[in-house]
C-alpha cells in the first residue's frame, strides 16, 4: 500500500531592493512572516536588504520549519546567503538568477525596487505567474499597480496596499 502524496506547498518569491527604505524593509519582514504563517514557502534572491528582511520575517513565523526559506543566489558561493536562508541555491548565473527565482515561484510579490525588481516583474509576467505589487509609494511596485505590462495576458498586476493584502493576493485567498 502506498502512502498518499502530500500537496505541494506554494512557493512565493518576494522581490525588492538591496538598499530598502525602512518602510520597504518592514513590509518585506511582515510579508515573509505572513507567507509562512499561511502555509507557503518563501523564495528570495538570498542576499541583503528586502531579501534579508523577508527571510528574517519568515523565520519568526510560528509555522516556520527548516527548509521554508529559499535563497536563489547570483553567485556560486552558498555562504553569501543571508543568515536567515535555509536552502541556498548558488546559481553562478549573475542576473540570470532572476529567471530561476521567478520560474520556481507560484507567485511573485514585488515591494519597492529598482531595475532588478523590474526585471523580476517582467519575467514573471512573461511566465504567466501571479504578480502582486505592494504600493508603498516608492519603486516599481508602486509605479505598476493594476496595470498590464503588454498584450500577451488579459489580466493585470495585482495591487496591494498592505503586507497582509499582498500575502493574501499572492496565495489567491
């Protein structure tokens, strides 16, 4: 008799700036914790800034278990991951790691961000991923709320104004 397969937990990528404002860092921390509390796994670019804040927030969730926080690194050295990453994925791909990060995610949440975050949003759009942009009044996540990037999809980016709303939209709840 075989054991029934468990449902795979959703993976949500959180993208944001390397040098976030205090508001963006606080939102990333809260989003990370909420995603774990709501049964998801967190994936980030694995380095500092908003990525570290989301990872740290995830690790504070009561539901966190080892393996819930995944860092997809641009370099080939796993030790470059922030200290809150459970699983480091050293790609050695530089900016190409953005494609790996977005491809492995079921949904993407963008918080603030510059060109790197914009590239992750664009990749997620092209890969038909659910995309949530948290509008805190700064970065690309605020510029692109509720817009379609082009005609290849019939939906729009999902605009959230709170961390709780962003996590709920990412998980379709």
